[in-house]
C-alpha cells in the first residue's frame, strides 16, 4: 500500500505544488464582494502557507454587482487595510477563468483553501473538494473555520443590503462599502 503511494508520488500525481520547499495555496472565490469573513480566512491561511494566491473567478455564474477589475481591486485594498504588512506580502491577487484546479496548477499551488462558516456549508464544499480531487489528485483542499463573529456574513446578503441602501460598514472593509454604495447609487 505504502509502495503504491510512493510510486504515485514519484510520478508527481500526489505531490503537486510543493516545489522549492515552499507551500503554495490558492483561495478561489467569486468575492462579490469580499467580506470580513473572507479576509479572516485569508489571514488564517496566510499564517499557514508560504504563499497564498487569492483567485478571483471572472464572470461568475451569478451576475456580479462589481466587475472583474473592481472585485480584484477592492480585495487588494482590503488586504492592505486589514492585514499586517508581513502577512499581506505573502498574499497575491489573481483573476482566473475556468477550472480552479487549472488555476492552482498555473500558480504552482498544492492546496485549495476554502472557508467554512457553519455545518450547512460543509455538504457543497465536500462535494466540490471531491470533484477537485478527482480532477487533480495531488491537490488537497484545506478548510479553515471562519471566526464566529463573521459566521453570519454572506456576499449575497451584503449585496442585497447595499442595493436597498442599507449600511454595510462592519460587514465589509471601507473600500468595499464605498464601491457598493457607488454601484447601488448607479443602479
Ligand atoms: O465564492 P464562491 O462563489 O463560493 O466560489 C466558488 C468557486 C469559484 C470556488 C467555484 O465555483 C469554482 O471553483 N469555480 C471554478 C470552476 C470549477 O473549477 N468548477 C469545479 C469545482 S467542483
């Protein structure tokens, strides 16, 4: 059994993204918009991995309130606003289209990071993790638990509140709140 494992490793199937002794992870998402919950996951993952790529899905299925450039830009500003400089230095923001596992390979990531707010997230996340493992056996999904104070946050509810003119400060960083207010005002 152990021998089979070693053989698979020798052929690179079970050991992706661990080159040069660096552990690289990708955190994919729609981030429409990024919330304090996402930022909490980024901070936690950035403590564990040497490099974290926040991968923003282009043209997500649900029509995004913020465009691709805006979503990536507010993430950049939110990370600068909320993370310590030595942590932020290890986080990069990239856009991607297509499969998460392909984006992971492209960036040399051996791990996919996802956040769990509650048990209800688990079922769909588990399914996605299994699909991704089938597609890329050498890439593991790693789950981080969101801090309890952010467990209620969801991008879609934040968007809804902003659309109806509600105050979203405290749910998202200031840079995001400003963009949401502007987008809502523009209709
Ligand atoms: O922030 P979200 O909307 O929960 O993120 C979902 C995301 C982007 C991680 C997921 O939809 C995804 O990975 N999309 C890329 C296409 C893909 O790889 N699909 C197969 C995963 S099972």
